[in-house]
């Protein structure tokens, strides 16, 4: 998760020290503090509340707010160094390489943790990190 965030900062021209500091400031305990009670209800009573791909035990609101503050409306075209963000297609397990569009969307897709943090819009379109490889290794 932090690798994608740090890579974006470096591609935007931050020094290594600035990239590390900004990345570490992104992730704090507030990111994981808010439970997603709606998702919990969907897992307990899927027939009543409907279960969907965005399910997560934790709300993604704080994460989305932090990413929006850090990257704003910047896109891949704003980087001064070549940048590729890698995630995994949730449905096929294929690697997805993102090189265009909003940086917020790419990082959000790369950092989501299925079933833990509510999936972002890009993640709902099937991008998650390398969880399937971890599961296959077990």
C-alpha cells in the first residue's frame, strides 16, 4: 500500500525524504478507526440489505479524504517521472497496470484490502492488490 503512495510522490518530484514523510502521514490509526456498520449488516443479513463487491468491515471515508488532500486532482500527466501503479483484477487475478487517469483512483485501487476496507470505485471495477497470490500461496 505504502509503496504506491511513495512512488506517486517521487514521480511528482518530491525528494525521497519528502515522499517517505508524506506517505507515513497518509496512514494513521484514524484510517482504520471507523467501522462500516452497513457492510456488517449486509454480511449478517444479505437477503435484506444486499451484499455487494464494495463490502468492507472498515469505512473507506478517511482514506479517500486523505488521498484527495494529498493528490487532489492530479493525474498521471502531472508526474515528472514515468509512473505505473499496479493492482490486481479481482475477478480474474490478472495484473492491471495503470498509467493514465487520476492518481487518487490509481492509488486507491492499489491500496484496497478486500473485505477489510470498503472497496473504492476503481476497486469495485475489479482492482485489488495482490491478495489472490497470498491466498494461493497458503
